[in-house]
C-alpha cells in the first residue's frame, strides 16, 4: 500500500436512545434505563492516497456515521481516525450551505471553511459554475433552490475545491441520470489526479465500475474489505431471501391484491426445475397468475439483473409481438380469472456468472401490481464458443455469437 491518506483505529460511535420507550417527553432527567446503540464498533481501516473506496451495506449499517466522523461532523466515542490533508465532503443535500446566502456567497464560504484563500476559490469559480449549471440563480439565496440545484452546487464545490480527500454519501440519488454520470466521471477524474475518494452508494454498478476497493459494513463492523467484485457478490448474496435458491416457488395468497402471481418455476432444457444451467442451454420460466377483477391491461413482465444488481433485461409479454408487427399496442386486456404463461430465454445469450430473475405483473401507466422473486440463476461455461479462444471465461455479461464478415483488401 502506498502513502496513507486515512488511518482508522478501533473506531466506535455510541448513541443513547433515551429511556426504554424511546421518548423524551420531559426536559428533566428520567430514571428509566437508557438504551445504547453502537452505530460503529471496532472499525480498523487503512486507505492509501489516491484510492477510490466504496462503502456498501444495508440501511443502518454505519456507513453514514463513519463518513460523518471522518468529515469531523460528529466525534467518535472510542478510537481515532487520522487523515492527511483537507477533506471535502458531501453527506446531505446542502450540507455546509447557509440558506440565507446566495449560491455565489456559499461557494466562497465553503472554500474559506476548507482553509482556501480567496484567490484559490476565484481561480476555480468558473469551473464550479460550469459543472453546477446554476448561473442564472447564482445571486439567489440557496433557500430558494430546488433539491437538485443544491445538489449540483454542493457536489461542484466539494469536487472542484483543492481538497486531498473527497467524501461522497448516497446523496447522488437525488440527481437525474445525466447528472449522476457526470458526478461519477468527476470522481474518477479526482481519483486519477491522486486525491482519495470515499464513496457510499446502494448502486452496486457504480461501486463496481468506479472503485478500486470496497468495504462492506454490517451492524457497525467491517464484514469484508476486498476487491469490489468480491465484496458486492458477498453482500448481495447475504441480502437474498432464503427461497431465492429454490427453482420452484408458490406464493402465499394475498387476497387484498387485485392480481397476483401464484406460482413460478425455472426449467432447464430437459424440462426439469433447476437454477444452474449451461450458457448453451435455453431456460424457460413458467408462471401462473390470477386477475381478481377485469383489467383494461395487465401485463406479465420479467426483470433480469447481473450479480452487481445492474438491470440487464426488462421483458414484457407483448414485446415480441410488437417487434414482429403482430399487434399495434402493448396493452393486454385481461378478464377476471387464472392464466398460465411461459417465458423463454434463448441460448447463447448470457455469459457464465450469477444472475437474478424477478417476475412481475404490471398495470401500464399505473403501477406494479405484484412481483415474485428473485430467483438466483447460475450459468456455467463448460467449453462453449465463448471460452474456447481464450481458454478461460470471456469477460462481459452477454455471450452472443454475432455475425462477422472479413475479407482480404482488394478481393
């Protein structure tokens, strides 16, 4: 490991939750026993300068608490965290902004709090504004900004000012897709310049593509510190329900639903239920569902995701007919009653790896009516076309034999 940017030693944070009821109705002390919650406990980490480290974990695992301690927003109860260099952090929308000050004034306020001279801030001011895209509201008090505008300005300030460490929490979720892509690109640029980035996200695809290392926090402790692929895989495995490993599923009847998937099973080429398949083997999914009233449109749907949670395919039952021109509308009227459906995943299509498949009933323009899953699919490569040339598994999520035409020049 290179020169350290952050050293965390036996870090812990304890909160007192008040009396046994969790309520503090009176200003004077009460004699009821207080409850303690350790948001973090016995955390030890070393992070090198220039690393991009992603933190994953369920809500309440301690991710945000750790970042607040590193940002000096809250002190630890025990242990210590040593940081080399100035820290720019983005933990909540508008953190560090004064609502009565304008966007322009808040940029200079944030830079000053980071120890920067006015000349340094002015040198980066135009770049910050170009990224934030709030020029026409620059002299408007921040309290009148939308959450998206505050986010753009806050991220632009944190990423463009001269800090050695950039800490970013899941707040990117409030931005649109285009802004998120720009932020991820900027964080990659920041890290390549030698600065350290700590990134908390529930977007596993972003963590996998951006980070050089990942840390899984569970119940306030480090459950795993390793390469992003390994951490994401172990974390997602732990989140899957126990019945995700069963190729056949019968749902409990929920009478309050207008429609429900009653049962489903995943079948191999031999027609037997299985979740483990060859990349050369077509897969079928059978399901039975019930409409408990008449629907103007009720459509069966499948969502197929990669191991990092990224959505690979969303397929509606009307897609193929629309593509072939057999129907003019994706609508599918349904009378009250029971229905059987079969979805076929052709082969070769998916590369070797782990996938999850979820089945849904969808009422167009309204809502998801019911979903069943996920099913955990495992595809293996036992000498398919995809592994013969390289003598090992090919990279990528898809393995499709695309047609090529190659000819000598002049022929």
